[in-house]
């Protein structure tokens, strides 16, 4: 308590204009993270990198079994974010990213050996964990003194889909790509 009282007061200018909070909240729809996913993250590296955590849900009617929880670690890179003149609109015409998802449920396993259902070496991948890549775009708006809001869309794929496409030439792009999108607020 004494340290807080002894700390120097912020200059009047710093009090009038507090620094922007780098934290954001995300509502994500579809795209391999569940039908709906909620989460948040932080903008770092001069606001070009967005690591975040999402918790998604896929209802029973879409999963074919019980409802599934999907946990996602995702990072998005924004190489270029132009503004439209002096307006409050901004864009990210291209975003790149990667994600790692973990799907819960008894039918999913970390390793085939840990499932006890398959011979060693039968499956080389985990059915519970997927690593993926994404490509997207974003459009945002920031009213004066208000929350910065952005709508985004992403086209993504994962490790298993890519390997399947390389080994099965009959697969078409719509069969290995997923489309998702959402909103970010900070």
C-alpha cells in the first residue's frame, strides 16, 4: 500500500489520454473452432500479431454425437493495416495465421496408442489435436472514444486435410478448406 501511495502521479496529459488497451474479445463463427467460439487475446509486436485463446462449441446435431467443446490457440499476423484517409475506418486486406485446436470427447484421442482401440502404427495422427493455417481479411471501425470493432473472415485448413489432399488427388479445395469469421472488440 505504501508503494502505491509513494508512486509519482501521472502527468495530466497521460491521465486525459490513457494508453490503448491491447486486449480484445472475439466472437468466432464456424471455421474449425466450433459453431460458435468465444475468447480473447492481446495485440503485440506493434499491433501486428494477435495471439488468442478461444473456447468453442459444436452442438450434437452438427457433430453426429454428443456436443463437443473445442479449445483453440490461434495467432493472427496483420502485415498491413491501412486507414481510409482521415476516416475512422481501417482494414487488413490480408491476414495470415496459425492455430492449434483440441477437441474433447471419448471418440477423440491424443495418440492412437493411448486410445487402446488401434494397433501400434495404424494411425499416425491424433484425432483430438489439429494444427492449421489460415488466410483472411478484416474491416474495422473506431468511433472517437469508442470501442474499436472489426469484422473478419478466414479461410483455413488443417494438417490432416493437407495430407489427405496430397495423397488423394480427387479431393477438391472445398473439401479441405473451411470458412469462418467473426468480430473482435477492444
